C-alpha cells in the first residue's frame, strides 16, 4: 500500500498534515530549494508538538553545499534525505556521503535522492544513485525534481521510466518514494505505479509550494489514497469470488 508523505515547515502545518491523514511528515523549508534544510529551532518546535509515535523525516539540503559537515542532533527522526545536485564538481562526494551516513544515529536511516533532471543540475544518474543507496546503507530512494521551474516529475520522466525504476529499487530491497510537483490530477497515475510513498507539498498548499499548507487539501489528497486501496480491495475480492465459483 502506498503511503502519503506531506512536507511541512512549522508546527501549524505539521498538525494540519497529521490530522489530515499524512502517514509521514517531512520537515523542510521550501524557500531554500527542493530539499531546503529548515532552521533547527523550527525542527525542534515541530518535534516537541508531535506525539512521539508520529514518523518524521528531514530534508538536509545538498551534499555539495557542505550539508554533510553537520551532525543531525535528534534521534526522533525516522529518515534524513540528502541531495546530490552539484556533486559533479565535488570529487570526494562519495566519501562525504559515507561520512554523513556514519555520523547519523543508529535510529535514523538515510535516503538517497534521484533528481529527474540529473544532468541539468549536476547530479548522478538514477542508476548511480541506486548503486550508492545499495552500497551506502540507505533505507530507500526518493525520486524528485530539483529545479521546480523545469517542470514536474512526469514532464521529466516518462511513466514507463518511473515504473521501471520503481521496480529496480524494489528489486534492490529498498523502499521508493516519488515526488516532484505532483498534482491532484497526476496523483492517480503516481499511485497506479505502486511506490511505497508519494510525497507532496504544492498539491496541499494555498497556491505555490511556498504558500501555507491547507488541512482540507491534505484530506482531499488522502482520499485519493483511500480510494486506491478500496479499488484494490474490491478487485482482490472479485478475483477471489471468481476463483471460488
């Protein structure tokens, strides 16, 4: 079953997203980019307000921007995402990756990020990132877009390529999340591909991804997930009934 990730930037948004049905909250600062790292004081405020059982991930910026030099100070986090844009100019980026991963608490898993417009933003190919994830102890892989002005994930990759990459990640024994300016119109297609997670921000905001998050829109998006589960259950029941006849 595909689960919903909602990106949040403050305590109000975190509460609205969780009450709206998000399965995992991803803390980030959208004004600082696709994986914009928030100020730590904001992260602490969100973690204090959330029940301990709420799963939380954190966007930690780009490896090339010295992001790997800071130790993540909380084991309340489930996952930390580290981007690879600009690593074409960083000869030791793989070593940086390992140092960052090794500095994490054993309670926190690292997530490798594939940028769909990889060459345009100086990021490794999807295949190289998947290999890094397997070799570098990642729990999963996120497929996202780096430059939101270049278009959505479905404008960068064909549905067939996305589906094939999801299969490759699953074959490697890792989870896969897809994101990248997904909308209410494109979410059904994303769900048909059966990734482990689908992540949204702009689709649940009052306009752009930098605007405030709306509880109502989170509930609307979550209803698409529930509808998908119900249709799958109905299909399974119909197949079971057919076999019993």
